[in-house]
């Protein structure tokens, strides 16, 4: 057991998903329960506070603090046992919820509470916060399903607590005395309304509630004990269920309808408003008409009929009954990503937590929401609205000004007035996120002084020294102190090269995108983000970890050397620049762009790694090698290849690619002409396909010509500059792109379109070009005129002959993130290809990444995560399709299969072709 105090680790743990920041005194990543016990003992020996941490997704600031942070999520997880008969499971605190669900599902069981962070939140964190989630209206809160806890006190005492556990000893005697002396007060102030999460759950100690100490500790936010193990009850999965999507004119109308819905015994009553839906492009069409929607899940023998009857009983703007599981998952994504999506309003303004979790009794929800919106108007604040309408819990992110002193003053004033409003409606400041630093100071506006004294007495029974997560719930820190939101200093902001058009031109604002929701820590679901975290399971190699390090670079307290930071450099080293975060992260973090900026600044006027000169300047070396391809191939296959790799910073495990006998631009020099047809297209001769696989360009030319396009090549050499961008040589990249625009400008002015065959180049034009050359109208024009090969075919369909083959497709990460794959799937179907698009994440090669020395093991691990197993499982007759040169190279080198580009496959289906 080691206490980590290096700058990188401390920086990673300065914050969670809240507004707050505390530099820890140290961090422990225990590998066992015994290590947890040893860590607490070491904290006691050093008189350090203990901060328990799971997935780090706490929105209230209850998982960061100036003490010893004990992160159980890395190693201390797993389901120890599961009994289907008793429906009980024993779990370690670092167990990710989805991992428990995966073990329970084969038995027809599930853990009832399911917060939107289910793919990365831990059971220990859920117990600490008393997490609830979408299905708590039917299956209860975490407190309702905890049977017993194995806990550790700061003084080293270990206890097993629960209704069926022994209750002898000092702790239990003092708890019984606390209850005996205050029965009337406890019964009066601690209602049994489900979403009263604020404060301690002392009602569970009442005699009528069985004096359940385990349940009383649920929601104590690490302020009393450290959880070592938990026994939890599981719910039975209903055999049949449907999702009724109910449309309403407004969020207030939806809130008013909740009391009429609850008698139907729904499994969920979740709400989203139109502003939130608008942040997910293309998703509004999946919903019935309305300004707000409730997602009501119903079960039973005939749930669809029940759903239609429910809809008929309400005044709706429209409704839809969804029984297809895939369609349901797509709709639930809208709700689940609310915590991230809501951090940016429609106009790009930043929005923050702080008042994101208040709850009122459901029958008061409509009235509360009306008054709350009036409160927002009076303060000039805005927010999208979503949340657990069925239990009166709303999640909001408001556009607080946390960057100015006057804005912080208004932030405090707003929270105080909002707390008074919730208390007036008989509600709770927290409905599931816990109080943390965000709300602990406000508890006195919800509870009497006598109850606040009882809370302090309860904590002191377990933690008389006050060393367990101090400043939370009892003796609270101010709600407006320790705010992490900072502006970037001019020494950083003024030198940035890229334009950051989505962040108002500000690198600092871009660094505030990540709010810590941690979707990048997902290791079991689909999508691309984050391949390096999936391979290493280390926080610094997650998108969130890198974002936190960059934010700390801006802060300057822990990471003190700015752009020269070795800590940031080392974390970014294993970033594959796959852009998976750009599409999969709910707040559109673009770590590939931030890495390019950082590398540019880090190596400014300094010697770079060898790979930056070899692979960063690859287009130049390819052009030179094309003059003697046979010699280049001989060297690549001879003993001299090892020397070439060493000099070029290339992984020795990698085979060097083979050069084509002639580049496409040379063999088809006749295409360097002006087009005469109506559909004029410039075929983009990217360096990879032009010099290494010109058959791809040849196939694309033949297919596009068959589709009626007049296809030409640029009259001079061009390059998109991608390799210079990915290695952070932005000055060179901009010069290359400027020359390319000079060449393409006449074509664009004459109405030509550009056909991209290599997804990374195409995505650069469509996505990155405005940031690389801000204000250049030619760049904007090229971005609007660039299309994928499949998109052009979609606009000019060909009557393909049916190939009648099976195929699996590995989608390039940049295509996933920027371009989309719908047109490709349509083209494959039109050619009679029975295609399965793999949800296999990044291939792991990712341009220069997998070729760089020191990256091979991670590159291979990323490929082995999902892609390579899926390819090996396919029959030998199945065609493997991949448009990305990197993907095809990785597949060929690591699986032995020979993948093809979509253009090569479709050429086989051209009419009249054998």
C-alpha cells in the first residue's frame, strides 16, 4: 500500500464532477480490503482526513477534499457472491454498477437503483450518496436495498451493521440513546418521503423502522465510516415492459401530470425538455410533438395496452409506445446524457451544477417548478430541465457566472433563495446526489437547529476526531468557497494556435468543458471513448483525467510549469487522438485537438521525438520514396528495417508498410484536368492511399464515374496536413493547408465537390479545418464541399448487382466522431452486402500512435478489447471492410485477414462487371 503524492496524481484527484476543488494530501489506490484498512491506519498515524472515492462522479463535491483520498474503483471491486434464491449479492465498494447488473441479469435480477452514470459509478459511491436513478420510483433508493454493511471507523474499529447483525457495544448504545432522547424530533422532521436525501438518515434508527444502523449510514457521504463490503438486495426483472414517451406543451405541464401517472405503478417517470433534446442533433425526430416529454416505463401482462390507456387519460401533444429494446436504449441516451449535455446551453454559454438535485413531493412538483422558474428569471439565470419527475427530483444546470467576484456573490444568493423555496414546498435540497460542499451549508435552511445538532452528534459517535470527509454535512465549508472554475492566464490563452470556434475562441473555455461525469471511464459498453482507459484502467489515461491535468496546468498550483509540463505530456502520450470523445462525450470534449495544441506549445523551439520527424513528415517521405519504391520496399523488408525503425522512433514490433509501384497521381495523371460534366468531383489523393494503396483510389474513380460523376485530380500536389496536426506541428500544418487551399480554390469556386476516401483526412476538412484556419472563407467552403465516398453515392445511386456476401465493417474513429456511417450502410445494402457494423471501438493503430516506439502494447490491447475478437469470430468467407488505412493495417498485421475499402468492394458490384 503506497501513498501517492506526485504532482500528476494529486492533480487528477483535485476535483470530482462538482464545482469544487481541493488538493489532496495524498492518494491511495488500494488493491484489497486489507489495503483499505492499512490506508486508514496510515491516515490516522499522520492525522490526515480520509476521503473515500469511487468513480469520482459526485456532483456535490463529496468525493474530493484536502486529505488522503482512497480510490477503491481501480482494484477493490467485484461481486463476491450472488444468491438467486434470496436475491442477495455481496459486493466490494469499488464494484461498478454495470458489472453487478451483468452478473445479476442471467438470473433475471438487477440492482434496482440505476443512476445515469451506471457504466462507471461504484456501489460504494452509491451507498455514500444514497443514489437513486430512473427506476427508483418502482425499485427504491440505494438505502432501500442495502441489507448490511461491513464498515471501518477512523479509529480502526471494524463493524458489521444491519438489521440482522448484533448491536452490542459503545456505538450502538450511543445511537440508541440519541434516538431515545429525541423521538419526537426525529419523527417530526425526518419524513419518510423517498427523496429526502439531505442530511443523515436518522429515521432508520427509530424503533418502528427496526433500528437499522446500515441504512442510517447510507447517504452519510463518507463522513462517518469507510465501506469495506455491502450486502444488497436485488429486484426481479419484469418479463415484459414498454416505454411510453408522452409529449406535453411544457416542462410545467409535464410536472403537473405526474400525480395522475403514479397510480399506474410505473417503473419510471423521467422528464426531459425540448432544449435538452435540441443538444442531441437528430434526436428530436425520435420523439412525438411537444415541448417536454415524460419517459414512462410500464410492465405487466400487456404493458402496451396499459401504456395506450395511460396516454388516453392525459392531455398530451403526442405520444409513442416503444417496445423495441434498441429503440428504447436510444431514447434513454437522451435522458442519461443530460448531466453532460446541460453544461452547455444552446448559445454556447457555460452552465454549472450547484442546484442540480433538489426534490419536492411529486404532488408539489408543478407548483415548485413554476416558482423556481420565476426565481431564475429574477436572477437572470437559465437552465434546461430534466430529471426524475416521478419522485419530484429535478436536475438543472444553471448559467452561473463563477468567473467573477460579483457572479459568485449572486451564486450564493441564488442558492440561499432556492433552498428557502424548496423548504417551503416540504422538499429536500438533495434528491440523490448528496449534500457535499454544494448543499451542506444550506441544511440549516431545511432543518431546525435541534436537528442540526443531532446530525453533529450522530457523526461524532462514529468519528469523534472529525477526520472523515470533514466539511461535509457537519461543520460545513461555505458553498461559494474552493470553486474550481478558473479563467486561463494570458500566458496560456494568448499563445494558442487553434481557433476553438465552439468555445468562443478560448482555450480556457474549452478546458472547462469536462465537468467530470466520467463517461470516458466506461469499460463495458459500446462506443469509441476512451480506448486508452479501456486498455490501462488508469485515470490519467481517461479523457477526464487528461482534462483535469490540463485544467490544473491552467490553475498553476499543482502543475507549475505550464506548457512544459511533463505530467500533462505523459498523460497525453497514450491519447490515440481518435476523437472518440468528440462524439461520445456528452460535452464534446475534443482531446485530440487539445493534444495537438499542447504538443505544439510543449515542443516550440525544442527538439522533438524522432517519430515527429518520421511520421509527422510522412507525406514528404512517401513522396520521396515513390521515386524508388522497389528500393524502399527492399529496405523495409531487410535487416536495415530495424535501423530505420530506431532512427524514426518506430515500434520494433511493427512491419513497415509496402509502397505501391506507382502513385495513383502518377499512373492516372490524365485526371489532372478540368471536368466537363454536371457532377464535378475532385478525388482527394490522400497520402496513404495515393502512395501505399492506390487501388482504393482507382476503385473509387471507377465507381464514382459509373454514378455519373466527372472525376478529376487536383492539378498540383496537395495534402491535408493531418500528420503534422497529430504530432502538434501546427505551424507546418497551417502552411500545408494554406497551399492546399490555393490549389483547390479554383475548383471550389467553380462548384466542384471533394470526394474523401481516407476518413481521417475527410474528417479534418469537415471538422478541424475552421479551427486550424479561423476566418479563412476558403476553409469554410472546403468544409462544406467535402463528402465521403458513400455520401456521394447516396446522392447518385447506382443499380448495383447483388454481391450476396456477408461482411463486417470496422468504422474509423474519425468517421464515427465527425462524418457518420449511415450512407456507407445504405451503399452496402444496395450492393447486396449483408453487413454488420461492428461496435468495436478504436482499432488501436490510430495513425502514428500505434507505430510509435513504446505504444505497441497499448495499441494491441486496444485492438484486443473488441475489434480483433470480433474479426476472429467471423467466418473466413466474411468480407472485412474498413475505409481507414490505419484500421486496415492493424487488422492485416494482427489478425491475418485482408480488409478492403468500401470502394473496392462496391467496384465488384458494378453492373456488367464480372
